[in-house]
C-alpha cells in the first residue's frame, strides 16, 4: 500500500477510549497508552511501554464504537525484549492476568519487527463486532522484560448503537372510555 493509504488503514488508534485504556504490568504508569499512535509516528523510540515484574504485558483496549479488526502490528527492539507471542481476546472488559488463562480468540507467534512492517491478519469473522479488545503478551525472546514501541490496529469502525429505555403502555383489553367516537345512529330509508 502507498504511504497515505497505509496511514489511513491503521487509524483505529483514534477510536480507542483513552480514558479507560489499561495496561497491566507496565513499569511507567500510563506508558501503555503511548504505543497506540499514528502510523507515521511508529518510529518514535522515545515513546514505549516496558513490562515491570516479568515479561508479561496485558492491554485492555475499549473502543468508542464497534470495530471490525483486520490486522495488528507489533513493533519492538531487535533483541530478546521483543514479544514472542500475542494472544487476542474480544469483549472481555477489565481482563486480568488470571482471565488470560482462558482460551484466546486468536494466538500469533511473533517475529522480531524493529521497523513495524509485519502485519498479523486476524480472523475477521471472529473480530467483526469488537467493542473491547484485550492483547496479552505472555512471553518474549528471552529477556527479563518486554519492550514495545508501537501497536498498530487496522480495521473498520462503526458507531455503537445506543439502546435507550422506551416507556410504553400496553392495553390488555380496550377501555371504551379512552376511545371517543361520534355516536353513529343507524339510518334507515323507507320507501313508501
């Protein structure tokens, strides 16, 4: 794809609800949100997230609408800190590391990608109505911590349907007092 087209394709970062985005096991508070940015800014090595206690990282990503997720890019260092596996879970808000023990919707074995060019295509049928995405990185290529510079999300966004409360009154049987009609007098015509 051409640069401009590629940039537009990776625009789902604009549809993330940043106030509720969560990254578990991040060393610096709030650094997990920094890796979701514009395609053109993926080479910025000053913004990254690094794991704290071990190599695991877990992102809870709420969207402002419904997303059809088509692809993911994960960019890290060309060393042991690059994540080696990525597990995707859809529509499980507030996911924890305990929840990550369940079967993911899709798993990827990652290759080292220091330039942010390798795209991992999702099973679109499974990720067609996503309002919350969890990305779990359980291991890396052997280092103590995991370091990620950029996560790109590709797909389509649609506005969420708001189901508002509707107050309705239903009649079990008609109440004649509610239905005023003109009095109809039968007219008969006599021929004499």
